[in-house]
């Protein structure tokens, strides 16, 4: 499914309004997002047996971002950003609570939980929108200046000088 221009622009506006910390760290980003929105956002790690990579559950008190811990740090970050994408795009309604039993009882199949609770999944367009927001945040976070490499120790300076002299000798 190709991304239409309207979706691209909408996602770009959402990401443009965000405060992205430098250097980027997911926990700091989510804390800042909670402050910016004036609403708590809690990160909830899911242990290895989880059947889903991530989920967003919105309650009256807070928003909960569930993410798998049995994967790489980079993948965990992307899962969190994807769920943040759902949150920022407004893909939250009463049905988000329906995800809770599957998260708390991972031994139940997701299909069984959906049948019992009558929950429908996000639409393909909503998944695409959340994925686009996640990718835009990640891309922007990696482009932010980090303030340079910091001070060079005398040992490193000496090594660089010797390396430079090798190339100048020609």
C-alpha cells in the first residue's frame, strides 16, 4: 500500500510538533511526550512469552505502551515508536482495553481474545500511519546533532598525530 500525500503531510506535522531529546533515548522521549501531552505515558515491558511485539492501552488515568523485551534494543525502540505513532495519530478508543487480557495472559491466543471481546484490529491505514510516524521519529532522532565527539584525550591526540605523520611522509 503506497503512502498518500495527505497521510505523509499529516504524519510530518505530528512529528514536527514533537520535542526529541538529544541524544535520543526512548525513555526520555516518552517522558517528554507525557509532559508535552499533559498525560502520563507508562512503558510496560512484556517478557519473552508474549505473542505480540507491542500494544497501546489507553485508560482514563494513563496511556500504556507495551513492548517485547525478547528482541534487540533497536527493535524494542522501533516497537515503542510504532505504539507512540498510534497514540499520536489518535488510534485510541475503548477497544484498546481489549488488548489487555492478551498482554496479561499471553497463553491465550490473540484470535480467542478477539472473538470473546469482539475486538477488531487497527486498519491497514492506521498501521501504515503509525509505522510512518515511528520511522520519521527515528530518522529525525538520528539526524539530531549530538554536540560532537567531546574532548580528545592526550593519548588519542598523540595517536592521531602519529597517524597523520604517516600520511604526510609520502
